[in-house]
C-alpha cells in the first residue's frame, strides 16, 4: 500500500472533530495551523495539553497510518520490516536489544510515533531468562494478602521496564467455575469479591504512581468477560451466561479493576448468546466505556478479529470483521495482520467511516502521550536490566509470597517434623525435583514459548528436594526417587521409590500435574492424578511409613484414598522459584502455614461446579451416589496452632445508605505457636426478590497472633456489600434481614452469625 502525503490525504475536519468530541479530545484552534507554519509540530510539544497533541497528530495521519496504529503485531520473528510497511502502534513477543531496533525503525516512520511493547508478564517477567518468577495467581490468592500481591506487581514492573516492555497482559480476572478448564491456575479463584480485591492490588503494583511513573507498566484486566464459564471445561467454548448473571458474578471484578485505574482491558475468546466477545457492543461500549467510564484502551486477545471469520464464522470477510470489531468498541487489534487491508477496504467501500477509526486511534495516542513515550520511549537498557532482574529484595518478596501462599490442608500432628525423631527422609514423586512444573504455566519451558529459548536457569529455582536437602537437620539422610511419570503410565520407577520409603522415617511425596495437561487450550476431561501417581501413592501407603503429600499443581485435583489417608497434605499450587524453600520450612517447622484456599477442592470430578457460592433453590442437597460437599472448601487452611472465634457483634443493627456496617469479632490463639489467621466475613440476604447465593464473601482480615493472644478484628462492610442483582438486572439493597457470618472458612458449621436489617 502506497502512503499518501499529508498534502494529498487529510481526513475531513468535521469527521475528526466528531471523533475527538466523543472522547473529550476536541482540537483547539492552534491545531488547524499548517505544517509549514510550525517549526515544531504541536504533537511534539510536551507543554501542550494531551488533548491538543492528540488532535494535532491525528489530523496529520493518513488512513493507513491510523489503521496501523490500532494494530498490535507479533514481533517474535527476526523480520521487522512490517514496522515500516504497516506502522503498527504496538508489538508483542519481543525482548531486549531487539526492542531498541524496533523503536529505531518506528522513529524513522513519517510521524515517528513510538511503539508500545507488550508481553505476558503473568507471574513475574515470565519470558526473561533469570527474572523473578512468582507463584501463579491461584497460589498468590491463597495468601489473602493484597499488600503482598501489590508488591509482586511492583517487582514485576521493576524488572520489565528496563527490558523495554511497558505493558503486561495481567491480571486475569476470570471467575473459576469448572475445574477442568485449563486456565484455572491463571485465576485468583472462585470468588468475585476476592478476585476484584486482588486484581486491584496487582494493578496498583504494576502501574505504580501513574502513567508517567518511569517504573510503571500498563496492567491489563482480562478476559472481559465470562470467558471462564465454559461448557464441559473446554477452553473458549460458548458461554451460557445471561446479562443478569454477568452483572451478578462475572462483571464485578472487572468494574473493580476499572475503578482501580487499569488502563487496558482485553476481550475473551468466547461467545455469549451467539455474540463473540470481540463483537459485543453492549459489553465493550455500553458497559465498559459507558456505564463505567473507562478511558483506557481495549485490546483484543490473540487474533480475535480473525476468529470472527475463520473460527466463529460470523463475518464473511476481513472488511466485515474490521467493521464489527471497531463498532463493538475494540481499540487495539492483537495479531490479526489481515485487519490492515480489511479496515482500509471497509472505509474505502463506505462500510466504516474514517471517524470510526479516529476514535480508537485517538484513545491509544492519548495513552502514549500520558505515558510520556513521545519524549522518552523507554528503550531497553540491558545494563540496568541486569541490575534489576532478580535483585535480592525481589527474591525476598518471592520467598514471602511462596510462604504465605502455602496451604496446610490436612495434618494429623505429624507436621512439623520433630528433628529428634527423624533421621532419614525419602523425597519421592515426579514433581519433587522438576523446576519447570514448579514454576508452572507462562514461563520459559511452558508451551507458550518456543522450546529453543530454553528454560529458567535451574540454579534460580529451589525445588522441594532442594529445600529439604538444604534444611534437613544435621545427620538426617535425604533419599530421592522420582517414582513415576505424570505423562505416561510407566511404573518401572515405583520399586525404587518404595525402597527409599522403606529406608526412611518419613516420606514426602510430591505429586500434581504437568504442563501438558494445563494451560490455554489444554482443558482436561478428568481431575485425577495422571500417569503413575495413584499407583505410586498406593505403594507408598503400603510401606506403613508416615506419608506427607505435597501438591505442586496448577489447579485442584481429585486425590485418591491413599492421599486422603496421608498424615499431612500441603497444597503449594505452582509456588514459583522459592516454592521448595517455603515447603521445606513448613515441613521442618520454621514456617507456620497460614494460606487459605480461594478455590474448592472436589472429591470427584463429577461434582463440577463445586464452588461455595451456589444459588439457592436446588431440590435436594446431595447426589444420590455422592455428597455435594468438597473435600476441602473455599477458605479452608490449617495452622500449627489453633484459633477460637467469639463475641461477634455489629456496630449498628440497621444498614444505612452511604454508611459502612462495622463487624467486630474476638479471635484468640489457643495454641503454643505464633501464627497468622485469615478472618472471613460473609453476607447472606435471607429473603430476596430473585434467586441469589446463600452467602457471599464481602470482607476479610489477616491478623497475627502470638500464643494466647486475643485481638478484636474489625471489618467494615460498605453498603454495596449487601446488594443483589434483581430480576431486572439492577444492583439494589432490598429491605429485610441480612445475616453476617464470620469464621475461618466458608464451611457453615464454623461460622458465627449476627443479624442486621435494611429498612
């Protein structure tokens, strides 16, 4: 495509004005000045308001340049010539000095608009070798520590920025329902309120002090919205969600993210009620940009515009797809190369107005101006990156994250181990010394990255075996045997594992899942332990040696009877580079576990969905052949000490609009060790005009208690915490009685109750 000069090709001022007016970016009189009359174009003047700079630059751009600007190109190959021929506004899958080459090429384009570089920094700077890789989102959520999650976001940003990456496609705000879905580990769990709180914390960490913060990266709230509501757990399948259901459970975390200042949103892959997310104008424009006032940019997921043509088949041509995507409200089209010709054809043929291209282009340019990229594109500085990557304080935050994320699911008193009684330990299982499985998805070595790029340096990862060897008491022998594989049924290694167990005083079996069975596009029909793991656990149980089961897994799995009869079960999920150290500290009592599940662990795969906040009205409370109770419920997590709750009280017996309801409860540490308890506050609207959940988490507090210490914990619940979404789709607080339930988990028998009334 031949580029036209500004003198030959300028958009109509009327169309431009209409587009900018819609964004509150009206050009001033100065913007109409001819190029020749200006020594420095207005858009290059940082002293001018962003609105004037956007108007000036947009007025100079050809249609081709505007279309290029709202495209995100895959830059993983060596050929970067598309930067000159298509002039994209953003690129992804590019790292290091190559980013500087790309920025140099962009600077040579006619208007010199800088590139914005994005990458999947999912739980750390995922694909930078040697970067700090944190526990996955599901693991981090088990900390119930928003301050810690904010620190994780901050460290990730500090490591990304000097490498030239200023945009992370994180956090994931999807609501986990069906555990067979491959992307469960990328979420914060099953509860909308908790997801929103943790997402807001991570966004604050990523975006720092604001768009002009030189250490900030753009956060992305994804996948908007309802992507996780799959059929049969299958990734990106049609999501059966009404608008009321969306407003009730799936949209609140995203609205929280918008209020927290997330500057980018990303669409999902799925369709709802026959409408692909990328084509859903009600969702993208009416709700996100209209109701919530979102002023950032909305980016599609990978080739979502193309999928309208070849996968979902709701558009016959790329010109049709470009028209649908633009009119729905998308601003940036990720990795759909044919969008370029399609959008230009759509405008030339009259299907799209050029002003409709102006609008998303203006939004993206405004974002770049506010980030200061025209003055400082923030090129990669590899020397600075080397100093920032995996700094000691970053590793310290990582270790804290692994410690707080660890959940003690079961313990008959064996843990912590008594060094005087343990002279030998057998560490067995396929995940005992597998660094890649411990790190989990979205890092080097995972399916999302080319295998030729290798893995994270092995010396950066402390596996469970590494941790136990490092912390074992003097004179304690540590034996290791892999035992079996996860990806095949080979049982040849089990005899060696049994022999190691027989020679030991205690057995630590590290089992879980494998990257082959998790992740995007990799849902599973079962939740059983794969490969030879069940046979391994059965054989270890038969030795009669005390058995500690450690789970290194992306998502909850169904445990065999031999595991459920183990002396102790520790849930680590994918605990990151320092996970093995944290697990070993818990085994030897240097760490008192405090994590709590943010996702329910089922007894059987057939219980799906097993989340705690089920809608009332089911006929019966069990299966004919199985209880409906999970093996371990939402909010569950044990400690090496014990806590007693008492004296639940409310500051007022009535609710008042605009005022919070303050809940107080006394918590005492009744054990002999210091520990952290997570106090959970649930709300139940006892009678509702439309069916609603029996209880929903609306607040929590993390409290540290010394042995014998008692503290009064206060949690303020805003008036909005008592809302339901009625049959008309309105968020309302209905008159009547509410029950506030407080305790250590969602398990009903553990909750104290008090009543409050809304008039």
